[in-house]
C-alpha cells in the first residue's frame, strides 16, 4: 500500500512539473476569438544610457506568446542612446495573443507596390530608415500570396487599449503602429476611406514600435 501511495504522489508531482515547466512563449497560434499581433519591434532611444524595465499589460485580455530577449513578467535591461539594448539587441521583440481589433480606414495596395507604399507610409508616421528597413526585410517577402492587400493602421492610443506599456522611465514621445493586413484578390476589392496620419515628432526620450496583425 505504501508503494502505491508513493507512486501516486510521484505521478502527481510529475504531472505538476510538466504543466508548470511548459514554455509559455512556444506557441504563436491564435486561440479562439483572438488574433496574433505578429513581430512587434520596440525601439528605445533614451537621451543618455540608462537602466529600465518595460512590461506589457493586456487591458482586454491577452498574453505574450513569443519574445526575444525572454520576457519574464517584463524586460529589465540597459539601453544606450543609439538604441542598443544590453550590448546585443537593437530592439525588443515579442508576439502576443489579443482580442481582435477593428479599424475600417486604410488603403488597398497592389502587391507589386507594397515596398514603395510602406516606405512612404512609415516615413509619414515618423519611423526612421533603420526601423523601416527592418519592417521591409521581414514583411515584404511574406506578403506574396495575393494580388492586393488591405492595410489598416492601428495607432498608439488604440493599441494602448489592447497592449499597454508599463515603463519605469517615462518617455517624452511614443509612436506605436500596428498594421492590420488582409490579403485580397481582384474580385474582393472594396473602397475604403483613407485615414489621416497624425503628426509625430521625436523629442527627447523616444520609444517607437511597429507590428502586424495578418489575416490571409
């Protein structure tokens, strides 16, 4: 009887360990009623080198699914004015599962025009050449399955309602843009209203972020 009890206890412990040791960032598959905010890059530019923390909260529910460097209740790091983090990262990268976001205004863009569109659009929002190149290098090769794409921007104030920054050092200016991108074919084209791009000025301690929520 004692051996049976011990075996039962060991099985319970083993099962508990399997559950608690599961990597919470290993999956990037959206759960029911959620979408994946894919590959947001967070660039941080303090006026002088500093140590700080940045955590993400999800007012409407959600969770981090992937991150680099590892996200464990937030990031703690040293950052230089150049944006270099802990002497090795140029940005903080994560993905998250969040409730679906609605934004009706945007642009319909031909696949062959995507590169030029994003260069001009991201410049208009206030991203610099390095941040734009990172976006193009990652996303243009992936947007290759449709003749057209509907691109609807979600700007800082709306993003904060879904994924909020919790910062130990408060920046002077924050720019966050997540593009809702949907592939379209010619028979699916619709007219949509173009959004007004708000003015953004980099001033003092600046944080910028881009990301994509893609639906095929």
